[in-house]
């Protein structure tokens, strides 16, 4: 961001800009969004927008950063409040949560996922990765307390990235010869089998 909002009014303006950007992305597609369109949707003048953001790309990056942080925290909270569930139940619940989130906000996430290659190295992607790896460490340590930290870290990294990549590709494309229900079942089986595999 060009300028961090300090006063309550400034924070409200930035929030309004970000909410309008999310609506624009969902309605017209990522590539069609412009700063004037964000201005029109938000009711915030283009000049005021430029006080906080250099361009529309910076607005989208800030929006993704916030949503990634919120998503990661929500998923961690969900896992930590479901301690009575078995590992299989927790994996199933997490996969369903992931698919549900990707389809939220009137297609905003789906539109972003179609262009995710452009955000692969963004702060938003790093935040999401950090939350998910921490979640993996927490959950897998609960069920495999005998594993050392390196094993937990490596397995978390592989599971999180391979699962997320598959889910993102599935949600952002409509030409797969597998139903969502079947995909969730196969992903769950893959994760559980990998976790049960003896360390080499």
C-alpha cells in the first residue's frame, strides 16, 4: 500500500475500496477491473484511491493478503475446536471447507484461481502457505506425536501443496472427468495413505 490508514475514517475508506474491488472482480473478471470501475463501485474518487494505492494491482494484492490471512485463521480455528474428531473426519471436514470457500463471494475466488500463476509469489500466497503448514504441524502432531519436527514439516508441506493445487485446478476448470464428491474421497484417501506410510 502507498499509505497505511491510521484514522478510523481512512480505514473505512480502504475497506470500502477493497469490498468494491472484490465485487468488481466477481462481476466482470479480474482482467476487466480498472481503478475507475472500482471508484464507481465504491463511491470513492479515483484521487482518493490513489492516496492509498498505486494502481489496481496493488488493491487486488492487498485484498488477497487480507482474505488469505482471514482464511488461514478460520481454518486453524476450525481444526483447533474439533479435537473430538478422528483424523479421517478432520481431513474430510477440511476438504469440504476448502471447496466451500473457493466457491464463496459470488465467484471471486474462482476468478482469482484462474489467474493464480500471477500471484504464486505474492505476500498473500506466502501467508496462506504459512497458515496451512502451521495447521498441518498442529494437526499431524496431535495424531503422530512420535514424529520429529522435520518429518512433520515435510509431510505437512507435501500434503498441503499437492492438495491445494489439485483443489484449485478443479474449482477453476470445469472439464474434469470426476465429480467433486469423488475427488474429495480420493484426496482424503491419498492424504491418509501418505500419512500412514512408514518413514524411509
